[in-house]
């Protein structure tokens, strides 16, 4: 059973910042400043992002539901793996699918995969090329589908198997949730690829992205929520000055 998240009555600094717009270069710069100047480890930022998403999901759905998390090899996929782990800790039937091999993952995504594997591999499915098409059946049976395939830095059309996974997800009746940005949308220009993940809601990080103000792309994003990832407000305010 679903229920809407409670409406926040007080105005926090992050709610004020949620109206800010940052392009992909600015977001990368903020991340790099947080890492290099202030010593915030990328995995800490990834965990914060995942926890914010899990809080939103658990507020949106009153009880655990069957969830499929579609992940890519980059850090957006790492967010998805961390979300999978935290949802499973709350008793959710949550399975992450990511195309192998492991050697192609980013270092932080590999780390998240290793954490899931250390729990006897539960929740993690590193899918070999010969098994890519079989994921579509699992996608169709889910009640919630998370898109953590390609993040804001992606360009061009999604390739196999993610293209096929997007097509299967778009046909499914499940609630579809994009992590940071729907795969197939150019975060800056709003240009749509073929295929593009059609989200019911999008959880983006730190600030809005330019394409979220585009009328056509907005139909792909669905409801948009801006989540903090532990980067101090002053970083964003300094960049916007």
C-alpha cells in the first residue's frame, strides 16, 4: 500500500537550496571541492545519497514491496547498490542488477558491490552478457523499479543491456523511480535519448539540474525531490555567487 510523504512545514536551508540550479560541471566541481579541500570521502557522499533515497522511499511506501534496482557500472550504479543494501536492512525484497564484469565498475561501485557480496551475495546480481535478456522478466514482476544506470555525466543513447532494461521498465506497471536523473536524459540540455527511462519520480542530489526546468523533459522526470548528501550549504552558495 502506498502513501504520500508527509509535507514539511518548516523551511530548512536545503529546502531553500532546492530551487537552485546547477549544471553537471558545477556539480562535479562541488563534489571535487568536498573531496579535495574538505576531506569528504566519495563513499561517504554515496552513502549519504543512498540514505536520503531510502528515507524518501520508506516515506512514500508504507510497507516493503518487491523492488528491482537497475544499476550501471559508474557511481550512479554505486548509489543503487547502496540503496539496495539499506532497503534490505529494513526487510525489503530488493534485488540489484548490474551488467558484468566486475572489472568494468568504478572503484566506488566495486566497493559497494563487494559489501553486498560479503553478505553472502544477497541482493546483488552481476549479470553476464548471456543472461542480460532474462532480467526483463524480473523487471516485469516488480512493484518498484529504481533507475541507477547512468548519472548526470552520461552522453549518447543507452547501450545494451541498459537499453533493453529501460524498455522493459517502461512497459511495467510498477512505480518507477530515477536516482539523480532518468537514464537517457541529458541533464543540461534536456535532450532525450532512445530509449529514456520514464520516471514517476526523480530523486536528484544537491540541486535541480537545468533540464528539470525543460517542459518536455519534465514529463520524463515525474515528481522531483532534491536531496542533500552531506555537502555543507556554504559550498553551493559560494559557487552560485
